[in-house]
C-alpha cells in the first residue's frame, strides 16, 4: 500500500472527519434535533460571539468561534468569489472542535460538509416550528441551484412530507441538473426561470431562497398566508432576497436580533423604511421554546445568516456519530 492510498483518520490525537463521513453518519434530522435540544436547554444565541472577517488578496477569511458547556470550536472559512474560474468552491474551510476541561483538540471536520449540513438543518428547524400542521403533502419552491439549494431541497425531503418541488434559477442547465437529481429521489419536480416564478411562489407551502441575489426575487404579495419563507442568501445589510411587501405581511423570525442587524439586509432594509419595527422581530429560540406563538393567519418569514453556535452544536453531533469508539463529546 502506498502513502497515496492511505486515508488518515487521526492527527495529533484528533479525529479527522471527511465530507464523506459527515454525509454518511449524520442526517439532517440528527442535526435539527441537536439544534432544537440546544435551544430548549437554555442556549441564548444573543450571547454568541460574532463572526469576524479578514480581507485577503482574493476574498475573505471568516472566523467563527463559539463555546457551550464543555465544548468549544472554531470554523475557518475562505470566501473567494472568483473561484468558479478555478473550478473550485467559492467557500472552503475546516472546523476545529475542542472538548473537556482540558480543551483537548478532539476533531477536525470538513468545513464545507459541516456548513452544507448545518445551514439547511437550521432552516428545517425553523420550518418544523413555523409551518402549520400539514393537512396534505406540501409543495416546495427552491430558488437557486448551488450547494445550499440542493442541500435545502434534500433536507426538506427528509424532514417534511413533500408532494412536489419547483426549482427556480437563472441558469437553465443548472436548474435542469438539480431538477433531475431531485426527480431521481422520487419527487415531482418542475422548473422555472426567475422571471416566470409567480405561479411557483403562489402555490408554495415552503419557499427557500438560496441565491446570490442583491434585490428581491418576487412580489411578496404572491405568498399565501399559510406559507413559510426561508431566506439564507444575503449576508450584508444592503442586499436582500425578499421585499418590503412580504416583510410587512409576515411574522419575521431570526436567529439573533444582534446578528441580523449586523448582516441581514432582508430585515435591516425594511426596518429602515419603517415597514418593520425592531420590537416585532421574533427569535427562533422564542418560537422553539414556546415563548412566542406564531400567528397562523400570516406568512412566516425566517431570515438566517448562520451563527457560530450552530456550527458548534452540529459539529459535536458529527463528532459523536463519527467516533468509532463511541466517545461522547460533552
């Protein structure tokens, strides 16, 4: 056996957890349950450490540390917008997990795989608590064709009783490729260009926005009162995927008010225009713990930016699942 055929599983006592390990051993439902348990145990996202950004020669380095009980960890991501021309992902990185009173380095986890699990798990947790009890199979609309669009579609297929999925995007080939993959999973799939998405929005029970759009993707008046809209694509205060019309109609739910005010244009812009008041913004923790009951007569809009505590909780779940000796990261 040559060195090139050996896949290491440890380094300096740490477990090395690959993307394949994450996909094979930890389901969306596992991650959703872990996130839900953390919020119900009293975790307050408002106390989480803000992520920091360092400008590099070709993009940014994002640093996301967090700590909870006997665990701590940090995700390091590089964001390189021009990586498409290099045939590399725009986002790359790794997660380092520490455990115990001695803060032992416990695991190094593939950062892309962790993000592609954590992000749709947070969205699915919101949908779990914001969507009304389904009297029938649900219709889902997915905006976008990248890794997060794919991950959100697959997460909802795992978590919900989905009748059909509408894939909406700007690149016809990418739309068809994602539609073919989802169709192979046994669900009915339709495709739409962004400029002709009105019917998909009007009929959807769940809408996931996973795009790089800088302005609203559709008229918020089209969204039905019983629908849930999840927006993940915008991470700057001057960009958005939704409009004031939707925000003005909806119950607006966020992971953290402080984080959203720093990064969430879908909320910051309506606050600035007076369509939304800060005191009307609801946190996901309040919904999950039952401190806030959502109005069933209004759309529910969840704006997520991603937070370090979520990565830590999901990383710990991945570590538990991937440790062949059954080590319990606490």
